[in-house]
C-alpha cells in the first residue's frame, strides 16, 4: 500500500511540474498557433454548389503585439471556384463587418514575410488585409463576403 501511494505521489509531482503547453510538441510557432485559434472558414453556396471559399483570421484577439490595433483587423483568404480571376472586385464581391464597409482592403502577397505565419497555405486564392473602424457596444462581429445577388458567406467572431 505504501509503495502504491509513494508511486502515485511521485507521479503527481512529475506531472504537476511539467510544461502545460502542448505547442512544444508541434512544429508550429506561437504566432501561428494563436492565429489558428481565431481563424474560421465559410463558403458561398449557390444552387448547392460551392462558389467561393472564405478563410478569415481576426487579428485583434491574437494578442500578437505586431498586430495590435484600435481598428478591427482581419487577414482573409478568398478562393473563387472555377474562376480564372481570383480578385474579389472582379468577381463582384465585397466585405462588410456588422454591415459596415471596410476602412481599407490591402492585397497581401503570398510570400509576404509579415504574415507568413498567419496565412493559410492556399496557393490558389488571394489574401487580403481588411481593416474596419472599431466596432463599439457589441461583442459579436460578423464578417461577410457578399455579392450583388445577396449570395454571401458569414463568419462570426467574438471581440
């Protein structure tokens, strides 16, 4: 009985003193892991067919000091299925956040070093840094990619 109790106590001490993060077991750095927690995906579906894919990462919640901003900032990746041109404007789509237009949209090169740990590795779509004015008095943010025909993909983030 004392032997079992001694082994249990010793095991508890070793487990209690070990690292509490599982990130050290993966080949991901801390920025990529934090960004992945705030990344979501949605699709634009028309007639039961996927027409556009949207991935978005809400940078404000990542606690990464390089992306600290008063604006609401998202890194997005958009892919239009079976389209030669992947530009959102050329395909008639636009972003809104809680029905407000963006402050700015900047296309990001796939090899941009500033965002290399955040960008999903989609070589077929286009990346955008989308900034909106700060949204106040709400904790829910709805990022929408929509076209003129009311087809849309919506992602909801918590502030």
